[in-house]
């Protein structure tokens, strides 16, 4: 019989959420194993590489300039009509090297005491009277790890959520298709994020240009598969690049899916907790989730520590994590998800009118205000009263 490794907690996935959860657990004295399917943490990044401002990121990790490309001071938004809307938000975010950033987070987890296995693919979970057995293919060998708690941080593969029996749904309206090129030869301001909207550019979503260094940038888009009209996401991106950056070149393409349908009803089951993309903890409007992943990694870790102290890792005990997440962002994101569904129905003319209104609402605001329930509700009201087809939704949405 093969030996069974024993841990208090196994964290599946060494992205920002998983590594932060592992560090939180290990830092509290919990015997923790962090497993990553790839042989190198941070490889195959599926991300635009934009994170929160320094003040936010410093809550989770010491800022290392080696993984910072740019600080962001400004946003340019281009509705379909082509007029540029400008929002000045000094130091509102950073563009980072995700490969180095993810690796730094995993190193912090290891320094705190977590064991880290790379090239370790989880193949299943088995519940036992003592807890959960995690089946792992590690370095070509099948291994079994016993754990009291499993943290699912495996992203959009959604393996842990299915094995745990947590209900999830990903119809075409609840997921974005995303594709990105890291391009050279991209001109433009180095501290500005550029966003393009419209049904001919990225139906139901948006296109981005995120500056890096030396004339390079991440140029990508996300869109609703339900609105693609027979074209692939990469077809929309290729058309934009050919029109705006004909002399650019890229040696890489990044593709993936983003769960933008809003929060799950629950993020826990007996002995299992979900964090980050695996728990659909993505902003349904911006499709961003890195800061959320780290925040939920901390939340989940803290709730698990208390549950282990009480020797109770039942779903009922772990639901404290659900409550913390809903108070922090879950309830707001449910409103954002409804707003997203309204957005799918907008024509290009509607988007131009909405852009004009948003410019007025954003001017002079602190960027933190944009992520509040009140701001989202004001956007809903703007959409409803400016665009007659949504007026019947005002009471329902706000």
C-alpha cells in the first residue's frame, strides 16, 4: 500500500488565491500543503496582469519592483462612437509580471511553513470518516494525502467544486471568452489603461490595452459567447490589432474563460472551501479577480483556522466564510451580475449615451467609490432612465 501523507489543509492551485490561503493557514500553525499542476508556478498566465494599487497589494505582499511594470494613473474609455472618455485616478493600480508575482506569493507561503508540490495534478477527492483523501498525480506517481480541509483554488477548471458537490452553473451568459496577445510595437501612454467597447469590437464585453515596458503591452478582449455571431474571440482581436497596430508582433497567445455570472449561492461544503475564480469571485462588470482571490484567500484561511480549533469543519461551521464574502462583495456582485445582463442588451448607440452619463458620474470620484453598491445602483438607474427598454427594471435592480 502506498504511504498516505497527512496534512490539516490541502490547497489546490498556487495562483494568488491559493498561495494567499496557504500562507494564512501556515502562518497560523496549520500543517498545509499547496499543490500546483504545472511544474513552474506562474507559467501559462491567463490574465491582463492588472492588479490593485500599491496600498491594496501591500496588505498581501511586500511590493517588489522586479515584478512591477507600471503604476496606473489614468483610464481611457472609448465607446463605439470613438470619443475618448478620460478618468484621472493617480496610482489606482499596477500592471505586473504575473509569472514573477505568482511565484513571489507562493514563496511567501513556503517561507511561512507551507509545503509546496509542483507538477502535482489533483485527480479526485474521497470523503472518509476522518476527513478527505486527496488523490494527486505528483511527478509521475500517484499519491494520496489525507486532510481535514481542502481549499479549491483551481480556477476555471472547477474540479474541486464539482467533486465537492457544490452547485454551479456556467451557461453562455455567465462566462466570458477571453483572448490576449502580448504585443511589441504598441504606442501610447505608459501609465494609462485603454478600454474599447462596442458590438463590433467585443460584444457584451470590452477590449483592453495594458502597457508594460519598452513599447510592449497586453492587448486582449473578453466577450460573451452568446453574442459572438459565429466569430471567434480571436477573430475580433485580430481585426482590432490589424486596424490599430499593423506593425506589431507577438510570439504568444493567451486564451481562457472568465466566470462573470455572479457569486455562487455557497462557497463551502463539508471540509471544502472555494476561493478566487473557482468560487466565481470575479467582478461581473470588470471581469477582474486578482485582489478578490487574495482577499478570499485570507478570509478562507482565517475561517478554516477557527474551524480546526473547534474541531468542526462542517459546512455549517464553514458558512462563516460565505457570510464574510457576502458582506465584503458578494451582495454587490449580485447587483453587478444583473447590470451585466442589462449591458448585453445595449446597442452601440446605447453605449455611447451611457458613456456620456458615466463620464459625469465618475468625474471627481475616489476610485474606491466605483466598487460600492451605491455607484452600481446609480449606473442601473442611469441605464434604466436613459434607455426606455430598461425602465421597468429600476425597482427590481436597485
